[in-house]
């Protein structure tokens, strides 16, 4: 059942009469000029309703009563009667419409009704309803035991991965690097062709890459021409290339980037001044089965240095220096294969915290074929690593799913040690 009560304005008008009635009373004594009538309280409201009811007329700036205006003082004004009925708890939905329009009444919720029943009783909680209704003056509040343990509150804090992102970014910037960015949706050209990955490479298979419908645009025709020549004949790189026909329709394929190296090659193609140090942190996607260390979506950090006289020893020295910032001071390397770097290295670090060697990074020196289309004559050392794996070892997680994705343990995210990263 819907109930109504008078608003503060309704209570005032019930006590002191409605503005239009007060205006009629004044005009019944004498005619008033509009300027004099404006001095009356709530004149605008009074004028609006008096005119609407055809109780007054205005001629040459003077207000006077009409015939119906004179008669209203001799009978009961229905709106005033409605207010009296509301005060007595009598409700009529049809009558409520005009009172609601004039903001003279308001709906009463069940909470407000129940709240009023608390008058004179002992209550525990100070609710908004108790405050709004004013009955807090008429209730007794139960004393609080300040020594009783309250409900545990989990304050908002950053996701552990975000803290690792920030630390990696901080380390790169400390070492003089500038950040670079690129799109998540790429063409196969930037994701593979630009860096001398052959068009029949297994990494291009649908089992490894998320392809999208449609085609993307290729870059400047001169860059495309030089990349094509390097793939087919080696161009001016000193190589024989892949000795196979390069097809632009394959390069136009759209996909979710499989590594942030696409950002590196967009940067190289855009032109750089050497010496140059850049890094990137971003999401990548691979069509892989999920396990303790793999997910189809993860985060990667990427970087490169382009300068004179760089070599494998420089690369190894940078990697050792970088990971020393994370408390990993014992690093060893082994050679590996990448299609666009030669030589290529994997690095492993010994964690004293967990007492074992962990895979850190994949790195190498970009092959001349991958640099020739962009006119880069100096050596470029580069690297990339999965951020989640580093985070797993920092925070002691056994599975990547504990720290990334919808399977994250909410309880873990609430309680993980914020200072764990600093301890490394």
C-alpha cells in the first residue's frame, strides 16, 4: 500500500494557508499593484495558481479579483482540504496527483514507516532513514564495544602484475630507455615479414597465431619493396634471402600480435637516430594450450639498443645489469635459434629466494636482413621476455593462472605481500 506524508512545504501551507489564498485575502481588502503584490511571500506561486484558477485579472498594472475569486473565500478550497486529509492519514490517488505536482506531499517508503516504529526504542545502527526522519532525537543508541574485532576490510591496491610493470618500466627508464607503443591488432607484415620471418615459417600456422578476418594495409611501398627483395634474394644485406616468392596477400593478413617485436620494427621503420635505446610493455596473444606457464594471452617486455660496436658481450652485460635490479645476480647463457637474430641467446638466472635456476629472457643481435630494408647500418641488440614468469617467481606462484586471467584467486589478490617486489 502506498502512503503519503506532507512535505515541509505542505506542512507550512497547511499552517499558514496556501500562497494563492493569502493573495486573494489581500485583494479582497483592496486592489494591489503588481509591484506591491510582489512583496507578498511566495508571490510567484500565488500568481501562477490564482491566474490558473481565474481568480484574478490584471489591468494596467493593477490586480483585482474576478467573480470566482471573490466567491472562493466563502467556500472551502479543495487543495487545502486535501492537505488536511493527508494529515489525518486519508489518501486518494486522484487527489495525490496535484499535490505531488506541487511538491506538497511525498511517498513514504516501507523503510520510513518501519523507522518511525523505532521511536523510544534502543537501536544499534544509525541509518540514513533515521537521520532524514529526525527520529534520531527520539531513539536510544546501543553502546559500542570498541574492543570487539570488526569485519575485515580489504583496501584497494594494485594488481601484483601492475607493480611488476611499474618496476620494469622504472628499471628501463633508469637505464636511459624511451618507451614505445604499438597496436594489438597487427598485419602479418609487421608481426613477421618486417623482421625476416619467412612466409612458410611454422609460427605463422593457425595453430600458433590468432588470425582475424579481413586484410590490413601495407606500409610505404619502398619499405614493402625492400622487404620483398630481402625475402626473395637477400637484397643488399649480403644474404641470399629465403629464395622463395614473397606474397603481399600473406603480409596483409590481420592477426593479434604474437610478440611486441612488431612494435620494435614499426619504430625502426619510422626512423631512429643512433645511439637509440627503446623498450615496450604490452599484451601479446598466442594460440597455445593453457598450462602452468602458458596462456593464450599474456604480457611481454621488449627492448633494443642500436649503436656502434655492439656485440654479444654487450648483450650479455645488459641482461646481467637489468636482472641485477631484480635481485638476480647469477646469470648464465646458452645459444638458441631465432629467425631474425643471429647469434641468439637464452638467459637463465639463479634465484636465491627459491633456490633454483629460472628461464629469464630470449635475446639476440638482429640479422642484417632484418635491418637492411630500414637503412640501419649499426648493430642492434634486442630481447623479449614474458612478464608473468618473472612475477610468478617474485610472488612465489606455482601457476601463471594464479596471477593472470579469470582464474585468479581473489583471496590471494586481497592478501598478497605488497612489499614482496622490493625484497627482490
